[in-house]
């Protein structure tokens, strides 16, 4: 027996003003950055203070560039290298879409390192506070994926809440965007905020960054079991998806950061 909830078709364009269009996806990015900025200004001041609110204000430009450039070039490198070898100039066509979280994460890491070096900050301690706000953007981004009817899940005819997506064929599918919004956004944010309340944990640089990396990696791997892999990639090594393979190093690095912080404060 097949079940399916009608997909709530929403125009991906929120507002059109003449030739300009504001899309839900762009709104998710902007809102995520603004909310993250406001919360980060508070978090960096908690004992031990790792930066000033004014430095967070300055960092916004850096992190925005890290997200956009890292996300775009990560997509080019991880997901469509063959295509962009034949048309390398199109890698700069940001309006064509195509962003990678793992690439964006690398871009933000580079931005944090360079910004911290320039301002004489402990970059790992600074990163600990910054990563706490990242799940806000992840949650909003996944919600935008759902609104756009993209990155849908695998076929699930027996699941009562399965949906038929406009571009996903006639089969009911998992609304995997919402699963990922819950795991990568709500669950990870709650975990980090609970841990960030502890001064003992805040005083151990690397713990929060490690929890974020490992936590995101686990959440992404779980979510990918319900998500349809990219059509041009399919399943890769041992039936894993590209998202799962890219998340494994995050778990390992995250675990290393946590153990390293524990040993340094033993």
C-alpha cells in the first residue's frame, strides 16, 4: 500500500522587484548569518572571553566570503569536477546554484584561522564559540531545500508521511530535508548550547569544535541513509554516498580534537 502527503508547493521566489528576485534559499543564508552573528557576539564574551563583540562584527564579512567561496568551490571539486574541467569559467557562476556544506565548512575554517591570526586570537578557542551558531544556518538551509522541492529523499512507499516531490517522479519519498533540518539543525544546536553553558568545557579549546565536527558528521551520515544520492554520482564506495564519505573525516578530526583537549587538561 502506498501513502503520500501532498507536497506543499511554495514558490521558491519569495519576492520579485523588477528584474531582481529574492529566493527562500538566499533568505535562509542571510537570516542564518544574521542570527548567528547576534548569538556569536554573546558567546565570545562568556568566561573565558575569546574575542570582543566588535571583532565578531568584523568577522561577519570574512565568514560570509568563506561560506560562499568555500561552498561553491567545494561543490565544484566534490560533486561536479568533470563538468567544470570542460567549462571552468562556470565555477564562478554562483547564480547557477550548487553549494557544498563540506566546502563551506573548509572555507569558514580558513576564514577563522586567518582572522584569528590577524587579530591575535586563539583561533581554536574562537572557533569553539563560532561553531555553536552554525546549526542555525544548517536548519534554515535545509528548510529552504524543502521549500524548493530539491534534495529529496529515497523512495518510501510504506511511510505514512512520504511525499511526492515535483521533480522526484511519481513515487512517494522521504522528506529527508526535514530529517536533516532536525538532526543537523535542532539536535546539534541543542547539544552545543548545553555544552557551551559549562565554563569547564569552554576553558578547554577544541572540545566544542570537536563536538560540532563529530556531531555534524554523525547527523549527516544518518540523514544520508534517507536522502536520494546525487543522480550524477549515485552510490560510491561500499554503497556510501558522497555526503557520507566526506563526513567520515569530520568525525575523526572531531574525535581527535576532543581527546587532545582532554589530554591537555588532564
